[in-house]
């Protein structure tokens, strides 16, 4: 007991303040350290969905990856459970290098009813697959090929199939893709005007 009382009295005799450290004066250094950090600015990871993170630049914009396929290209799946199937690219996601191919990688989705009279549905939805699991496909020669880039005589830079030499980027293909994208919008506008 006597030892406890002596210990308490010694602690009370010590005057500890915010500027002291264990009874001694403590002063923070006034100048910054001369050594600079050589660390590179790290990439920020933003949340796209709960289970999927996407890399961002320091200005919070997503890092977009270059891809060998574009919307409207005919591709053949070379890996996965749909291996060997052929389809057309309908949508691309550059931040995670994934693509959606028509009628490939179909997943079952259970949809709730939106109104009281309507019943729920079970529908098939095209899920995205990684772009590395597909190769460009030539319908004429029935062969898959890697993509190459070349400049034409008129100065236009185009993509072509290395095995067949067939040019992929043509004005007709792009116009056809744009028209197909506009068709669903026209149908929705006509349905909205009718109701």
C-alpha cells in the first residue's frame, strides 16, 4: 500500500503538459526533411459495382484499354463454355476490356413484375465476355485471324485481317452499325407516341 502511495505522489509531482514529453520539453522539427520521396503517384481504384473495381487515373477518370475489336465486328469465341460460336459485337466496355456478343454467353435473369396485373418473367440476357477470349472472323474465308493496321493510299488508317488481307474498317460497315443502333430508338419513339 505504501509503495502505491509513493508511486502516485511521484506521478503527481511530474508536470506533464501538451508541450512536454515525459518531463522533458518536446519541440517538433521546424524544417522539412531534405530527402524527397521518390514514389510514383498511385492509381486510384473507383467502385463500379460492389464486386468489381475499375482502375482510375489520378484525375478520377477511368483508364480505358485499347481493344482489337469494335462494335459491328464478326468474332469467333476461342475460350470459355461458348467456344467455337460466331457472333457480332454489339457493345464494348473499354474500362475492363469486355464485350457483348449477340446470342453468346446468355445468362438467365428473373425479372419482377412492374405493374400489379403483369406477371414476372424469366429472360435470357447476353452477358459480357473478355475481349481476349474472341478472335476476328472472316465470313468469306471461314477463318479466324489476328488484326493488323495499315495506311491506305488515300492516307486513311484501317484494320485488316492478317491471314486473308480483308479490310475490316469500311464506311459501309460503320453506316450499317449506326443504322441498327438507331432502329430501336425509332421503335421506342413510335411506341411512346402511340400510347
